[in-house]
C-alpha cells in the first residue's frame, strides 16, 4: 500500500467542517467520494492535519490516505480536480513515506483570521471576514497578542470542557501571533504546535475585546491563570478563519 499526501484548498462556507457528520456535507466525505471514484476502490482519508470547523476555510490543509493503486500522484491531482466541486481543490499531490500521517506528523500550523473593521460592511468580503464596525486599537491588540505568545495552558480558550473535547494536556506553544492591517482589513496570524477546540477563534475574540476597549491588556495574564473559559473573549464567527499552512 502506498501513502499519498495531498495539500488541499477549500471554501468551507457550504460544509459542516472537515470531519464527516451524519446527513451534512463535509470536506472528508467530498474527498472520499472523489478518491473512491478516481481509484475505482473504496478509499478513506487516513488523517487530516486539522479538523476544521463548520464554515472555516483552508489554503494549506494536508490529508493523507493509503491506496493500492499504481496511479502516479500527479495524475491523481488532475483526476481529483476534475471530480471535485468548484469550492474544493488539490494544490499538491505526492507519494509520502509509508509511516506519514497528516495529523500525527504535524509540527506547526498557521491560521489567519480576517476582520473587516469599518462602519460599513463589505458584501464582497462577507464570506471571508468578520465585520467589526467599532474602531479597533491595533496597538492594544498587538500588546495582548504578545502576552499570549509562548508556552501556556490555554484552557481558558477552549470552547468546551477540555476533559470531553481534548485528550491530554491543554498546554500549547504559540511561536507567532501577529496583527497587521491593510486599510480596514485586519489580519490576525497565529502559528502554534497545536490548537484546542475553537482556540484560534477564542483568541481572536479576546484580541477584539482588547482592541475595542472592553478588556484591559493586563487582564490577559489573569485569563491564562484562571483557566476559565468564561474569562476570555467570545468565539468569533468561523468565516474569517483560514488554515494557511502545516509544517512537518
């Protein structure tokens, strides 16, 4: 059996997320149907670098699967892109080591969250951004992000009971957490060795609270120490979030 690694891109607007769900369209189901048709054999995804939530997008999601087919990887890429819907595509396909696993082998993941910070909403960007009409103080957002960088217990930023949603430690390391702006478009980019359930969206919600003056920057340290989800900011909507890159 060969192990194939795919780097894929998708607009998550029409999907319940990556993982299969009963009676709901998912990215996993979409790929497994296309793979099974292309390879003329039932084919399951072995692993995905991230189980993106409903409405979340990806530019560099990585998936892996095993197959007995002799079809060259470049031909798989062409064939899959002919079969997949317009909002899903294979960016790269190649044969990987036999023990490669897209989920368990991932070392670092980069996510970007986009905010449209303007009194007037943008209909053209509504599917890819979160509209915040109130002016945001980017200096305060950057100061809050600096306090969140590094190795911490991020239990306060897990959107559910960690004992139910997470196996093992809630300690993660963020080696990058940047806030930049191009006019009203604010980009929050975060790189970490792993993320808890809805952690990125909760981190961004906390930065938005700091930027809007609803929270003092000094409270970030207290939120981390409290290990209480109620202390952190709200969970921002999914459409602003994109999985950009995964490193192995």
